[in-house]
């Protein structure tokens, strides 16, 4: 009898496959609330019962998109059943990922600080 643990990184490979397949399946959704979604990461529980799906948006309302994706979770899960060769396809839980948003804000703050420092340096040199 083989245990699931005998396959190294299986959970990571399953999460990676779910991420790729979901990206394609989401494009097929007809819901106008779902804009330009990027799946950033998928975290699958060890028993494969649940998957947290982290997404970001190029355009659109994160809250409305998250709502639409969670409403479509059953449809998307059925799509995964057809694509994945695993016995248990996890329930999907979508979460907006603010990492990219925060990175852009930090980058803007750093640029502003550098511009301010350069201006101060020019003033002290005169």
C-alpha cells in the first residue's frame, strides 16, 4: 500500500496544476464582475479538501470579483474534475491578493523618498 507522502512535492504539483487550469477556466466565465484576473498562488490543504486561491486584478473591483469567483467555485471545481487526474478535487476559496498592490505602493514611496533626498542634496550643495 502506497501512502500519499511517498510522492515528493505532490501537494505543490497539484496546487501548481490547479493554478494553471483555473487561469484557463476563469477566462470562460461569462460573469461581467470577473475582469482581468491573475491567479497568483494556490494553497492546498494536506487532505486536498480545500484550496485557497489568491488572485489579483489588472482592472475591476476586487470585492465584486471575489464574490463572483466564489459563486462560480462549484462550476470551476467541476471543470477541474475533468482536467485533473486526482481523486479529490478541493473546494475552492478565492481571496484577493494585495501583494502586488502593496509592492506598487512601496515602490511609489521609495521613488518619492529618493526624489526628495535628491532635491535635499541639491539644496545643500548650493
